[in-house]
C-alpha cells in the first residue's frame, strides 16, 4: 500500500497532527501487533500496553501473542472488539483444532479476507518452536513413583522431569518438573477416577493434563480411566496392587521398572506357588502353569525368585521356564534333545532368581518336586511404551 502522507512533499508551515495519527494507524496494519490473549478455543486478543490498535481488519493484519492454554477444539479469534473469526492452518482450509496451539508458546495470526467464503479469517503461524516438541507417543524422563511416607496405604507420590501426554485426537502436551501426591481417598484430579479402593485389585497410575495443569489419577482401567472435567490428555505411568484389606502394597518404581518393598505391606514375600507342582524330571519334565497375580497384566517381564527349601520344607528340585513347550519328552535339562534350560536348580537352602519375558500375561511355568518349592515375584518391567 502507498503511504498516506509523504512528509517531504508537504508545504512549509504547520500541518495537522492527524497526519501523524493516520501514519501510525497505517504502520499498525503492517506489523504484528503484540497482544495479550485469553480463552481456550475462542481467543480474545487485546493490544499490549503501548501497542497500536486498528479499527478494521485488512489483509496482512497480524497479531502476536502467547497461547493462554492448549487448544481442545475448533479455534477462533477476535481482536479488540472486532469480529471473532475462524483460525485456519497453513493450508487455508483446515480449521485449527485440538493441540494446534500449546500453552505458553508464541503464535501469530494473519488476517486473510478471502478465507471463510470471503467473510475473512486468520492463518495460524508459529512464532516460536519448543526445544523438544510434544509428539504423540513420547514418554517420560526420570519418572519416580513410591508410596507416600505418611500414608502409604492410600497415597502414592509421583515425580518426573518431563512427560508427554496425548489425547484421543492425536494432540500432545508436555509437562516438566512435576511432583504431586495421588490420594486414593478422594476422586478426581490427584485421586481415584471413581469409587473407593477395592481389595486385591490392580490400579493404574496416570499422568493427566487439562492443557495447562498437570496432575495424577488412578483407575482400575489401564487404557480408559474416567477423566476429571477439563482433563483430556493422559499417559499411563505404572500399576499398584491392593491387598485383601483394600490397602496399597508398598512398591517403588523408577522408569518402567517396579519392585515390591518389604516392610509392613507386605511384611514378607508374596508367594505365587508353593509345594510340589508339575512332574519333575531332568529328562522329560511336565511343566505346570504358575500364576503371577502380583504382577500387573500390563507387565512385559518379571524377576522371579524360586526356593528349594521354603519354610524348611523337604528339599525340592526346581525348574522354571517361560512356557510349557520347554517341557515334554527329552526336553529337560539333561534330555537328549539338548535344550539349554532357562533355570534348573536342586540344592538345600538355595534360592535363585531370573528375569523372564512374560509370553503370556501374569504367567510362567515350572515344576517343584517337594514341599520346599516356592516361587515369588520380586520386580517387573511395565509395558509403558
């Protein structure tokens, strides 16, 4: 556009100050006006202190601001009392929606008259790019979950350096340096998603966000917790078991590795199987199923410990393996088929441990020849993605 006034061409003498006002208005149409913004999806933009303003939108009118919240639906915007218009992505056809703007990041809206069937709208431009973008499927950094020291039976403490949470529309939000307590005596954010703690039940720990505020949640669902109002982003972080008295077991988790903490709950190892099971044979063992109920269904591996002389019982020969195909005719540790068996032991007073991938959820197989056999879970690796 041409300048409304060329000052060098003005006649000598005093000129009206309105010429300066007209020039300032024209300059305002040519810069990205710094604004403050409010709202989530319907943004209200106001010029920042000492920033210029305009009386009407024109092509290339631009407005710069920090997003007050992460968007959760179709986005529109209006500047200082002017019309609220739809906001489009760079293709000029797709309206910006959930996750198009991230809280506290900087954006520019540019007015284009031809958009919205000639009624006008805005093109969204990112004015700043986060150092680490929130990408669907990203995980966590330095995750730590443990029972609360004061109230370990009903509360867990959660902390992490970084966590990316996703919503069902594929949007993502990133939270950093968080530390909070989930109280299972309450419902909603930083509590249970519904009801009260039940006995002998797995509860799943989630990080959640409403786009600006990060919190925690525990649910009996590993995939679809009932989300508190306004919270749409989530990421599963772990799993916690209750005992027969509806109290949380004491567990310590770092990253995706979790370990049972002996103390008061439980006071001793939780035994998954004991006494003679299966048919022990060094050449052709018959391997029985061993249920690992104190490993979450979401676990992909477990550290199991087996004893040959549990509770001073008769010395037991022990074999454990991932699946029953390790047993059978001549498949034993000394069988002619030549299997190198995962774990086989027979010594008074001995205990041994081994990590195993769980080929079937919450299950391995094994044999114990006498009452001295027992098997317990020490730790597990959760499948957190």
